[in-house]
C-alpha cells in the first residue's frame, strides 16, 4: 500500500471485480484522468450531487417490496 502523500486525505479500501477494474481504467482513459483515484472521486462526487445512482431504483425496490408482501400474504 502506498503512503498517503496529500495532507488531510484518507485511505479507503475497495474490492472490485476484474470487470470493474477494466471499466475504471477505460473511464480513466476516456475522461483523461491521471489516475484511478481521480476517476473514483469524480464518480462519488457525481452520485452525491445528483443524489441518485439509478433513477429507476426506487420504482424497482417498490415492486420487489410489493411482491414480497403479496407472497407473505399468501403464506399467512
């Protein structure tokens, strides 16, 4: 692990699949970031600003919750 060289910065650890690593490397190249840390920081910033990851997430969660409730009603 490299030492933290920027005062005030913090180290985080992630486990990424090989596909995830390839996607981050591709984004780094396409967007012109100098390293993967900048790519991840930009992605986190974008999600935080927009306050969403997937615009349809709440609708899909609602459908799944309704499905589970219906199944529970059948059992009880």
